[in-house]
């Protein structure tokens, strides 16, 4: 019997599949479009999840303290994909890109703690820099109302800062902002076409790590 590979996808609303048009969950989201044989995709997307931003009214939205729980809940794993950072750009946190990137470096350090993997082998880890905020984000309302011009400018720096922050560690990096884009409808979320583009590119990256 062939043992299925197990991939945990840990992210925010762009992993959950939030539609930029009506807020419903898109059936054709990137986690469901990877088209990998003999692979179980475990979806851990949560709307408004941050990497490190802590809201006292929604403490469960902070991804950092919940990361280890997710790893241990779904163990054994072959690959963990983390795509976070967009919601940390909100005005209520006012984080510069470098601080968000350093937060994701903390995820890597936690992940590499060998005591986490005493009962199973350590999987591979891929940190994915998220898509850019849309240029129109400072003037949009609705779900985009929590972002401003500073958010947009820091969004453009986030990929390079993340890559620099995790460079010393034995993990993989992928830049989603070179592949997929936020919808003009809300400047935050991918539409079906961009979910498909991201899935296609990530599939190739995953197969480089876990050949079929």
C-alpha cells in the first residue's frame, strides 16, 4: 500500500479561500487545486490570521502561538507550508515589513526545535511570502478598510525581508507575489484565476521538495 504524503497548509483568508466578491469560501482555492497524487492536503486557513499581530479582542487570530498546536495535531507530516503576513500590515498593528519577517523567522526557529519531532520525523518547511496588497487599498472600504498607504508600501518590502530573515535556516522559500495578485474588488484576496496560478506554481515547487 502506497503511503500518502501529508502537507499542512497554514495561513490566513487566502488559504481559507475568502472570495473578494461576496466573502464566501471559494471551492476552487489553491489548496484544492494542487493536483498532487497520493497526497493529503490539510487546510489550516483562518480568516484574519496574523503571523504575530495580537488583537486582545481576537487573540485566537494570532498564528504564532497556535502554530505548534497545528503541527502536533496533524503529525506526522511531510511538508508544512506557511503563508502569513498580510494581516500584520493592518493599521492597528503598524508593523514594518522587517518586523513581520522577523516574526516569521520565529516560526522557523520553533519549527526546527528537535523536541517537537521526538515521535515523528521532522517534515520540510516552506515559507511563502504572501501576495501584495492592491494599489487601491488606501481608498477601499469593507474588509480593506484596515489598511492604508503605509500598509501598501510595507507590503512591497515584505517578500525580500522574509527571504533575508529566513536565509540562514534549512527551509524553503517561495514568493507568491510574483505569481498571483489581489483582486481589484477588495485589494486583498485572490479570485479563482489567481488561486489557480498560485496552485500551479506551488505544485512545481512542492514536487521539487517531495518528488512523486
